[in-house]
C-alpha cells in the first residue's frame, strides 16, 4: 500500500497540516519536529506531497504553457520555433519559471481537454491555427495568455506580440511583381483543413481560417492585384505541413505544366527551401527558371540565397514570455507589433523572356 501523508502524521503523532508544513512551510515548525517528520517519512517511504497538487492549491504552478498544433518534435526541429522557444525560455529563466510544451491533438474535443487540464499559470498561444476556441477555453479557466498573432479584435486586456502579416507579405510580393512576374503560385501549409497536396480552388482568401496563413496570402494577393493579377489568376498551392519535403511535394505538382509559374511565394522559409530542393533535383535541361521567396529569415535562408521577410523570432518569444510573467501596468502596452524587413537575395530575378 502506498504510504500517505496521514500515515506519517499518525506515526509522529501530529496533524496532517503539521506534516504538510514540514514540506511547504518549514519556518512554522521547530527544527527538531521537522526532522522527526522527515525521518518518519523516509522510513515509511513517503515521497512528500504531490508537487502539482500542492502548487494548484496555492494557486501558483511556476510554469507557462506553449500551445502549438504540431507534433512535439516540431518544437525541436523547426528553425523558427527553436529560436522562438529560446526567447520564451530566456524570459522564464529570468523569472525562475519553467515552460511546458503543449502540442494539441488534431481533434478539437481532445485539444480542449488538453488545454483545460494543463497545469500552468498561463499560456503562450504560439501556433494554433484558428485559435479563437483555445482563447475561449483559457478565458474560462481564468488564466492569462499571450497570442503571437496581432489580432484586430484583441480586447484592451488581451496581450499579443506579433507582426503585421499582411503588410510584410505585401512587401515581398511587390518586389516579385516589380520584377515582371505575373504567372505566380502562392504556397502555404494547411491552407484548408484536410486539403491534399498541390493546387486548391478557392473563391478568395476569406476561405482561409488560419490567421497567419490568411494574412500572408492576403498580402501576396494585394500586391498582385495592384498590377492587374487577380485572385482567380493566382495558383494556390497547399502543403500538408511546414517542412521542406512538404514544400517540394506541393510545387512538384505544377512544375510540369505547359506554363509553370515563373515565381513561387511561400508562407515560410522552410517551404521555400523545399521548392529550391525540388528545382535542384531536376535535370538542368528540365528545370524551369522560377523565382522563389520565403518568410521568416531562418539561418538556412541566407546560405540558400533566399529572398525573404525577416522577423525577430527570438525577440518575439522573449516578449511573449515577459508579457505573461511580468505584465505591464498599462493594458494596451500588452499589444506589441514587431518590425519586419524585406531581405532580397539571389533566389529572385526578372521574369524570363519568352
């Protein structure tokens, strides 16, 4: 039978609260009495109060949760996620806190249960697709949260740290349009739930629910609309995940068209690197000349000569952690919009002549 706190109390002849104080409030006991209690606990094999239960009773866990809709390995393999989490971890260390990685199951019912049961003091909502349901569950728990999306509908007490996705995407698309490209593919991961790999038929960007993907596709489309290329003339490519392999698989579906795109604008550097992989894998004589752009400016982007949008990943994570652990006195100071920059490299060039 597993030893209990009550068994220790009976062995020493004290109350349950006295035994509990020996672990959580030692200043309330004499050194001799505390030693008697700990000695009895060791003899009985009692390990001490459950740390999670104890922390929940006192209303403080000392940990913040980071929500994302990917496998746990994503946090350790995706270059942007790694840098973002480094920033969050730095903030947690400064406040003597820990972080709990919370990958969410695909089914929303199971995902809700995960959010409801996570033993944390607050959440960083890093990458949750259509995140409104998650925010509602967190609010029901009465916990603070920080979103990494700059939300137009954020209330004065909500906290977010993000970028102007649409404006940043517009900048890189305007650069490509300025080079003369009009036959263009826009590539993103999980554009629609359960969508297959390759071209999608969408009536407009309003069909895309993921706020990050929506903002980037909208910014791309805005820039091409300004030069007379409308949504129906753009090729929308879906990748089944944010990986190089997924990006390569998606773009391969259009490379053998009689008129393949002259430019591919990807919603992330990882996907864009996959496009470059797919092009490099083809024989030189069978390789179309395609300009490629990414988004994020991960370290691998510079080595590949990738034109992209730079955003401060580690700074985003650090600020997200600080907003949770040391919230500003003025609520609107919790609305943080970070700068971005267009970085032009060799992966883009003028449209090829016919």
